């Protein structure tokens, strides 16, 4: 499906509507877990209240006219979920997927490297920043274009530079497992709709928290303007802008990402700081009605900042899997080296790069069998 930034869609619903409103898409099953919000042990990830609509007892009413079918507002530092609606409901991510792509590839790629654009990069569907075939660009610029201008050409190029699109997608899924984002299944690096590709507002909050722990990511997501360099005499240099409206219209905003596809409707991630408090809001399957999704996110942030910090949380953003594992554990519950590699603290105590490395080692072991070789070739 073609991805755009502004589109007229169906009318939304209020934030206090039932958690499964009429017209909501039927989520297609993903390989893991068996049920939305279910961790490896069968528990509801983030707490028992991470279903339906949850807000603290005695808190003021939630904002009206929030169209998203699933949303979360949480404290980035305390990891408290302040309120949520259908937080583990699975929906297509659209371009909010690019935050998972960044979380996976930022530790892996040398941002100073100059790379050459290929035809498959410029031929990708949806929103593009305007890279040209045979153009030479830095990896740093590609991250800017992907995260600021939602550039699918830049996302595809980064995935290819990292090895290939399929290898990058596999690493993205390992990264999701490593931070306990069990609702998430990636199929494309850009967020264009793909087979069984789904995530949840809760998982987007986990991904966002891990991303925003990185100084390089914070620089990209807060940057307002970038420049594509000239490519010979034919293609002149031009400027591009960050398309996150929250950056321009909400005091204290320091990052975010919007997305749209026909299947996903509007999705959004936003982060802001007031005083010493940093909040994140994530929204899925929303509409630009009665106003745009960024304005709706701003109202949820206003509600969150007005909530006393002593208010009881309705849930928690769980730590990465490595932080919850036994110190003596050398492998994940599945026992595979690739799964063990996913037990990495990407929020500050480690990096998804190790997951990528061990996934590569596991793939190399499989290549020793002739049958596996043929299977891998068919998938490529």
C-alpha cells in the first residue's frame, strides 16, 4: 500500500469507547506469541490492567475525541504506564516501524560510511525523500531522511547496506524479542504493509523508550531540517524537513514519528519533557478527525503531565529481557543461540548488534547442510 502523510479517512471514536470498536481490523496471527500481550510465560506483559481501558482511580477524565483504537501514555524514566486503551491490540505499524529499524541498525552501521544508491532503493513504494540511482550518500544522512522525512528509499537503502532487507527484518524481529515487544512482527524495514506485520501501542512505547535512550537517535528525531547533497550537475542539493508536527506545535516536544497506510490508518509516537518529567505517547489505528493525530497526542500528553507523579500507575514498561533473566542463564527459554542473543539490554546495558551477530552465526551453521542451503536460497 502507498504510504502518505496526510489523508482523509473514516471518522474516529472517543477515548472512552469500547476497546474493540466496530470496524476495527481483525488482527492476523503472528508467529509469536499466541495471544496479544502474552509473554513467554503466558502473563500479560506490563501488568494485568494492560487490557481494555485503564486509568488511575480518581484521576481526571481522559481527553475526548481521541480517535486511536489503541494508545499508551507512559513515563519514560519511571517506566510507569499512566493510562492506556487496548494497549496490546495489534495493528499494522505504518512508518512508526522505522523506530524499530533504527533501534536495530544504529548500533550496527558506521554513520560516516558513504554508500551508493541502487535502483531497488529508489523503486520502493510510498513516501520518498528523493534519493537517485548511483547517488552517493552517508549512512548518517540516510538515518536523518528515514527518521525525519519518513523516507522509504532511505529505509530500504539502510537495510540493504546492513546485509539485505530479509536479514535486516530478521534482526528487527530479534530486537523486538530482546526488549519483550512480543506483540511485534516485522516484515518490512519501512513500515509499508507486509505479511503478518503488526505491533501494538504498548510495544511502540517499549521501542520508543529503547530508542530514546540513545543520544544519536535523540539527535535525529529532534532535528528539524536536513539537506540532500547535489549529485553531479543534474541533481541539485535540496532541503527536507521533519514531518512530526508535535516538534513545531507542542512545548517540550523532543521527538516522534507519524505514519499512514490504508491498512494501518494513522499511527503516531510522540515524546515531550516538562520540568524533570519525560513522557511518551503511542497511538495506533487513528484518524485525522476531529483534528490531526499529533494534536490528539498533545492532548494525551497534557493529561499525563497534569497527572500527579504520586498517582498509581496502571502498568509498567517492562525492562529488556536480559534485565529479567537469571544471571546464570546462558540461553533463552528456547535454548537457541539466536534467541539467547536477543536477550540484550538495548535501553542502556547492551546492544542489538550482538543479536544480529549471533543470528548470523546461527544462519552460518544452518548453511552447513545442503538442504538448508537450498531453502535459504529460495527465501532470498
